């Protein structure tokens, strides 16, 4: 089935798909293990900051990320045609401080490399003011978006691919914001974005590519901040939802993290067929590791990892991934903020994690400690649905969130 038809089908069925947007391969391993016996596509995305031609903050180039995902699929016996690889916020974001000519050349190379590597779902995002821009207008955004699509189409022709496209961006910007300004995309803004995008594609002769635009990103008012969550309210997007009847697209919702299942289900019914999630899964991953660290301390291992304290030291020594999000190095926010900026430091902490796993190797964790630090898993453990080893507990903590998303899209 062509990918554009897949998205049309989920629109017609009023179902959806969730997008796991992370470069944490422990989380992705848990996702693939869970999904291997389920039906349907598995959508995995990397952002332009995570993975790009310069390596991004993960050190991975697009072809590297694709290779790791393919290896993971083989490990779990998942056919690669079940996997949709997406590129999120592809554009000049990683180079926004450079002048526009250089930043856009980097953005075009990025898009080329993503398509060449085998990514099938391309989110084009030129909504960022660049180094020499006095301002950024909707017209300029649409023009730059089309310029990147032109390169993507050339790559598609060169490598025998036909990617689908997602256009538009959310407000607040990618990665979250410290401001809690309330915002929902208006119907007029959505319509203008569509028309400007269509005109820009037409001006470049991208008629076939326009037929493969499957979604637009809009802001539904669902958002999370460092210490709060703004819940989705369907009455605020009723005009947007009704307007979808006049278009062949679905909506892609970013920042759906931490929404209760009933709100996510409402989003899908209202046309937000693509639910983007990332920090929630890595937040639960961190939560599970911290719980194991507490258990480690209680069990009195001779050589404890001191995971929490050591990780805090690493974050304070290298603040570049959190200092724009937290006003001060308050340990509570560094460790527990919903922004989960801690997710950028797990690679640096690999030796600490190795020590923690070594301590728990072959250990059945006492039931009382499971009740204390994994209370949501207690009954499944005593019913022997979940094993008492550390990795099983960590996996299930993450899977509770993954299951939530999988169940609401059906």
C-alpha cells in the first residue's frame, strides 16, 4: 500500500497512529518488542537536532539511524515494511544562527540525506528566523518549505522513493518552551498555511509532491511544561476539526506527551490522526531507572552506581542541554522536570548504567521493594505476569505509556 493511501485510510476510519520520536534505543527496543505481535505500522521518527549530516546530538547521521532501526527490526522479527521512518522538523533548525543562505543549504543537504537513507515521512519545517532574517513571514516559510521539497523530490527520483510530506509547525516551538502562553491554531491560520504552501509547491512545479502531502501540524492547545500539563479540550478545536472535511489531510499533533488516554482518544476522533510522543517515553525510562537506583541503595550493594547523584554531576558540568529550560540548576527540576532534558545525558552516563545493571544481574528484587518503588506493577509481579528482574520492571514502566498510545489509536 502506498503510504499516502495508508494515511487516507486512517482518516476515513477515524483511527490513528502514534509516532515515537526518540533516539533512545532502549525505549525503541521496548517498543519493538511490544509491537512485534501487534498489527499495523510502527512509526519512528528522529528530529533534525537528533540526527543530521553532522551527527546531531546523538552522533548519528540519517543512514546510521536507519541502520540501527533495521537491526532492531531484525532482532524482533518485524518486517521492515511495517516500519515507517520519519524525519521531524527537517529544515534549518540546527543551523538557525547562521545566515539564511548557509542555513538553507545545510537544510537542503539534510533533506537529501534523509530521503537517500530511506526515510518515508518527511516533515518540512522552515518556521525559524535565521541569522540574517529581520523577520519571518508565512510567505517566506512556505517558499523555503518548497525549496526543501524540491530537493527531497530530486533525491526521491535519484533513489527510487516517493516520500509523503507533513507541513506546518506547532506553537510553542519544537522541544517545548518555558513560557506557558496558551495558544491554539486558528482556522484562518490553518487555511492560510495550506494555501501558501500549495502556491509555493505549484511555483516550483511540485504537483506530484503536493498529492503526497498527508498532514499539517497545528497546535491543538495540548501542551506540557516543566511542571504542568495543559489538557486537550476538543471544544477549542471544533472549527479546525470540521475544516478537515474539506481537505485530504489529517492533523499531526506534537507535544501530546502526558495527556490522559481519554484526551488522546478525543484527539484522534477530532482528526489528529498522528500523535507525536517522545519525552513521555524517556521520562518513564528515567523514572524506572531512578526507582531501580533507590532499590539499589536499599539492597546495600557493595559497589552502588549512585546513578542519581552521578547523573546530576554530569548535567551540572555540561549544562547546554538544559540551561535554556531551567532558570537554575535546582536538582528537582534537573532530575524530575517533565521536559526530561535528562534524556540528553544517558550516553554520557553509560558507564554508570553499566554498573547498575551489573549489580542487578541475576537478582530477583524483593516483593516489598517492588511495592515501594514500582507500586503500579506490584499485582502483575505477584501474579507472575512480570518478572522480578530489573530490566523487566524498567521495560514495563515504559510500556505502560506505549500501551496507552497504542490502545487509543485503534
